[in-house]
C-alpha cells in the first residue's frame, strides 16, 4: 500500500487465501518505468521480509509452525 501511494496509485485486497493475500495495484496511466519499478520493489521487499522471518524461526527454534510451511 505504501509503494502504491508513493507512485500515485491504489492498492486493494482482492481475496484472502492460504498462505497469503491476493491484491491488485492500479497505477496511473502516465506512470513512468521508474514508478512501475518502485511498485515492483515493494512486493519484493515484502516477500524478502517474510522469508527472512521464516528462516529466522527455522534456525532459532529448530523447526517451523504449521502456518509457515506453505510459504
């Protein structure tokens, strides 16, 4: 949502499904390649942070909770 606002677009949730959320981002028609890239980087950031937390839990607790197996 933050990245969509930064580039002048809108983000909204379409559906909540296991193991995550399906969302849709609408960017303005005059959005440049830089703005598209910034929006894409936001998604990669979120995925990386989720993966980092799962890996931390795996090594810290020598295993994962059931909800983390689907990620």
